[in-house]
């Protein structure tokens, strides 16, 4: 065990130093781009190579991954978020003047931006095969309940989403907080009837996510199988010597990228929903679906602010 940890730490150190060297070399070469165009092209090539390495080269968990654990791509997502916000509001009447471009850019730069997330929930049942999430507090979900574990988007804000996750849970009541998010139908979490199997088959294997905005379909189909994750270590009995808990890494498991980014604007009518091929004959009345959008939150950025 100690030998494996030492190896992981060594690999992490080597990769970190390598990326630092690549970044410094690219900066130095690009600094001479005006005097030596060829060197500038080489520097651009190195930057592109570094981008490919940081995004596609396999590595230890925590070194490379989704935006939530990768500072390089998180910073790039922030830059893209500002551009998306600019493009979304450039034609607003407030910027209909000769200095509109500059005014809109200054407005974007003055927004309070931070990494954040929006969490939406809905109860599943044995009757319906389509379930709607409420994005803001004034929108209803299929359960007609705003759960105390949700974090909905306020109408004054916008979220530029660059990744999102889908999970299931089985709280004991609608107000319970002592329950876990799951990336698959675990028989210990969903012990009644065939609930666990239905979640793994009908829901995760064949259902899909769809989203519209003011009747415009912005995401027509994305399978929930992309979020389905059965960990190597699974709970198969009561916690204790007989069985460990499910292995999970909250920063990554269950999440997928969202490119091109979706701009969620609180003042617009977004309808996120999941659609199943058929209704599930669930035994439990409290099985819940959870949708979490991650990205850059721009506070006070909508027309109702």
C-alpha cells in the first residue's frame, strides 16, 4: 500500500513539473513571437500540445479530470463563460448604442462570477414515464414540491453550465437529509421489490435527458447511461465487516461534460426533464432523481435584476 502511494505521489510530482516546464517554455517562446515568427508558431504548438495533454492524457485521479478537479480547464471554462454571457446579452436594448460592444463587455466584466452549481430534484413514481425538474423557485417540478435539499437558480442569476450530473436517492421522507446520492441502483439503498433493477435497466440504460427553453429544444437527447457508474467497491450487505460502503468520488462520478456550454438564464423558461421508455413499477414512494448543473454563476445578470 505504501509503495503504491509513493508511486502515485511520484507520478503526480513528475507530471506537475512537466506541465510547469511546458507552460513556462510556451510563454517564453511566445514572448519572442513578434521578432521571431517561427518561434511564435512553435510556442503556439506547445500550448496546443499542453491543452491536449491536460484534457486527454490519462492520469491519476485528482491530476486530470473534469472541470471541477482541473484548474486548467476550470480557468478556460471561466473565460468561455464570459464570452457566452457577452454574446447572449450583446443585442439587449441597453447596449443599442455606438459603444454597445464596449459597454456590454464592461457589463460582463462587472458581474460577480464564481464556480457554483444548481441542484434540482423530483420524485419518481410507478405511473409516469416523464419527469420535469423546476429550474427556479417559481417553476413547478412533477412532484409540485421544492425539496429542502435543492438549490434552484434565482431569477436574477445565470449559470453557464460546463458539466452536469444525474443521480438517484431514496430518502425516508420528503424532508429527510440523511440519504446519499447514488450513481446506480444499489440493492441496499433500494431494497424494496425490483426497484434497484428498474433503476439500472429502465432508467439508467434506456431513459434520456431533454431540455427546452421557451419551447426551443436546446438539448433533444442525451442518454442517462452516460451518468451510470457502478463502482468497483459496492455495498452488498449491511455496513460493517460483511460489506464496505459504495466507493464514490463526488467531484467526478456521475458527471459528464456539457459542450457547447448551456447558458441557464433565470428569467427564461427552461424545462429540464427525463423521459423513460415506459413507467417503472417502483415499490418505494420516495425514490428521487437528482440533477446537478455545475459551471460559472453570474449574479444579477438577467433582465429582472
